[in-house]
């Protein structure tokens, strides 16, 4: 708690894009399958696939954002290896 996801864990080249996705979700525009690098607490870079969904109350008012991130580092490494093999 008390940490900024974007400022502390997102690489500099993706900070603006990730913040935009989160801001848009707070305005009601959801994002699916957004890929970006994230730095873990241990300092390891991983690739993440994010889905950001607007959270609403019973009256339909936006009360937050639910973000689901999936580590796709292994998948991207496999795709790169596959590309090397077919080139």
C-alpha cells in the first residue's frame, strides 16, 4: 500500500501509456490485452498482459478499476526463439 504502480514498477518508456490505460478505465473505457514491461520488487523485468476493467457501484457510478495482469515473459521468449528458427 502507498506505492505508485506506474512510478515505481513500470519502465520509463511505458509509464505514460500505462497511466493512460488506468486513467481511461477510471473514465469507463476498458482496455484488453495491453502488453508492457514491469519491474518486480526484486528488480526483475517481466512482460505483462493487462486487462483493465471499470468497477461500478449499484447505480452505475465508477468506483475504481480492476486490473488483471498475466506474466507473459515465457511466452514472449518462446515466440522470439520460434522467430529465430523460421528466419
